[in-house]
């Protein structure tokens, strides 16, 4: 069955632009309200936002990308995975469906490793107190974190949420934010991967297939297992503060040295200037800092987390949309930041490491994210904010940082200390038009794409970003795993080439 139709058939009404504004808003609000109810009812433990397969259709977490695979399978053993791959014409793998593009879609075989999700933990013989986890790639990050915590261990760093599968996180080289550590891929010691003939092999650091599979969007085979290094468990003090934007930008270098993990939320497109001479950027930004501490976790941390999530949902999921409808985004931006400053400033809450990084982040939203070199951040951000103000397009802009420690061949943070610029607008507005303009800006600043989020590049643009040598290494590794293009779909062919 040809794969070419997968992405086009997948595009939902929202992407084709066929959905009315009212329908889009009602759908987004219904999903947000239902999720808030489940969130409150389960004491902040659960929401309904994961990819799922039902009655012949697979659909992602935010209900935008879908496909109708000829066969959907949830194998439970390596032998079964190998047999399924060997017998299929085309194969894609899906984890939690937490990516924002057509990457997981398949018309032929769609594999879920949800039932191939075990983990065992042993002592690292080389480093006292450290552990090595042998995991099956379907395990979700939240479950791996629990298994590690029970053994007194934790990952160096994590992204901003945790329902994803380890296979999906590897395939998109997931990143968090950090001075010394930034990527899950830093912790990987080896990967077990099934090739297009259905043969499984183990690849280690130094093998090109190992580095190409990280960030390779599933094109180098099915990642079925990993050896993951974890350090002794630690605690994190998380402090949130609203600060003047100009102060944050002037002191960025010092802040990056002082804090082990740092990120910012800018609020773009909230201030629009009828008066052409007025700066349309909001004067305040939210700064998030995480630092290691020997203090024990706070008793109130669970309640604080629930309140933070509810505030995010109210502000990003609902209020911004309402404010825009009544043309009061300017007012909301200023008042919201001041209120937020009153509520959160001067508060540092201590979490166990595995609780400190992730949140549920469950308002229905879209994302596009590029990594740029740090020296371009201020100029790039200014252009992005001007674009959002001009388009009157309210959205959170998340800024994060990683050192040059990614193990991927291709990825947003590969090859340099990186600053990430991410837009995360509510789905109550169309995203593709502004996202394309955003992409043009970040590309001018040397942007590298996150392949787990929206991307509009073609293969030539990708090649010009990474250079011919790196792309040739990537393609050679990919070909050694898959001569016939079994693991490609329309999305990966467009962005990475056939
Ligand atoms: C609320 C939210 C917060 C997020 N925060 C962050 C963040 O902080 N940092 C960040 O970097 N990203 C973040 N992301 C993006 C997301 O985590 C990644 O894109 C990740 O890939 C999703 O994992 P998944 O298991 O859901 O994979 P899926 O979305 O199911 O799949 C992603 C890609 O990986 C491939 N794939 C999946 N499993 C395998 C496998 N076993 N072998 C080979 N290929 C495979 C799929 O085919 C697909 O191309 C966030 C997403 C959401 C929705």
C-alpha cells in the first residue's frame, strides 16, 4: 500500500482550513474543559491527552493528525516485532502521539510498543551510586522515572512533560533546559534497533546508526530497547519569578552560569501597538530556575503543581482567547503578568528530580520549535515578537538552553550550545500561517528544527541547515538499516529526503 497518502489523508479539518472559527473554538474549549475536569477529579494525576487507536483510526494527542493503518499491532516480544517488520511493506512506530506532525502516520503497519515496556535497573560497575536501566522502548518516561526513583536514581535532565515513550523521545532527540545537561540522548549507552529486514542489532556510541537513530524520526529502524545511565537521585528547588524583559536579556550570560536549569516564558502578541512608536513587546517575562538542593521535597509541592497547571490552563487555554475576542489582549498581558508576579515571586518549591521538570501541560495547543545559536537569541526574539504583535497573534514563547552535548547526528541542539525558541499557541486559532513566518525568521538566524514539532522544510533546506557531509553520514546510516525506504512516510521523505 503506498505511503504517500498517509500525511495528506491525516490532515484534519483544522489544518486544511476547512474548520470554521466557531467549530475550532468549541472543539478546543470542550477538550480543555474535559481535561480540566479529569485533572481535578484525579487530583492532578491524569488528563485525556494521549494518542490512541480506536476502530481502525489512530489519532494523536491534540486530535490533529490521524491515519487509518492497514494493520495496527502492539507486539510483546522482540521476535514478534522482528516478524511484523519483516512482513510489512511500510512501517511507522507510535509512542504517546505527543509530537505535533505527521511523523507517526502509516497506511500499512503502525506499531505501538505500549506492551513492550519493561525496565530493569542494575548498578553501574564503573560509578558507585550510579545505575544503568535496561529498558524496552515502549516504556513511558513517567514510568521509567518511577522505576529509577525506587532504586534511588534519576536522569540528569528531562523535558517539560512525561507521558512520552522512550522510543519517541529518542527519535526526536528530546531536550530539556540546562547548563551542564540538556538531552535524554546524553544518558544513552546503547540502542537496540530492528532494521527493515526484521533483524535486531545493538549499536553503541561511535556507531553512525546509533547517532542517526537519535533524532532520526524513526527512519533508521524501530528502536526497541536502550541502556540508559542514571545518576544518584537528587532534589531540585524550582523558583518562578516575573522579571523585566530588558533585565533578563542584559543578564542572560550570568543567569546561565548561576543556574543549573533556566528557561523563560515570553508572552508574544499580547501587546499590539496602535501607536507605531510604542514597543509592542511586553515589558515583563516569566523566568523559571531549577537548582539542585540538599533540602527535602516540600510538603506542599503537589498542591503548588496543581495550581500552576490550572493557572496555565486558565491563562493560555481560555483567557488569551477571550481577551482577543474583546480586543483586550494588551490589558490582559499587563494585568496577567502583574497578578502572576504577586502570586509566584519569591517562591522556591523543592521537588524530587523526577517531579521537578515535568508538568502535564494539557491545554490544547500547537508547537513549533527551533534551536539557534545563543548569540542570535536576542535579535531573533525581537523579530519573532514583532511578527506576533503585527499579526495580533497571542502565544507563549518558551526559551530554553542546552550545552553542546546532544548525541544526535541531526537535531535542534546538535553541534553548538543552543537557545531554543518555541511558540505554543492555543488551538483555538489557526497556526500554520504564523508558524511559517516564524520559521522564515528562525532560519535566517541559523535555526535547526525539532522534528517532534511542526516543520515546513523540504529536504534541500534540511541539507543546507546541516551541510552535505552530515546529511551524507545520516543517509548512509539510514540506508544501512533500510535499503527500500520501508521506514519512510510522506513527512520524513519531505523533510529528510527519500
Ligand atoms: C505537552 C508537550 C510537551 C512537550 N515538551 C517537550 C520538551 O520539553 N522537549 C522536547 O524536546 N519535546 C517536547 N515535546 C515533544 C515530544 O515530547 C516529542 O516530540 C516526542 O517525540 C514525543 O514522544 P512520543 O512517545 O509521544 O512519540 P510519538 O509522537 O508517538 O512519535 C514521535 C516520532 O518518533 C517516532 N517513533 C516513536 N517511537 C519510535 C520507536 N520506538 N522507534 C523509532 N521511531 C519511533 C514516530 O514514528 C514519530 O516520528 C512535547 C510535546 C507535548 C505534547
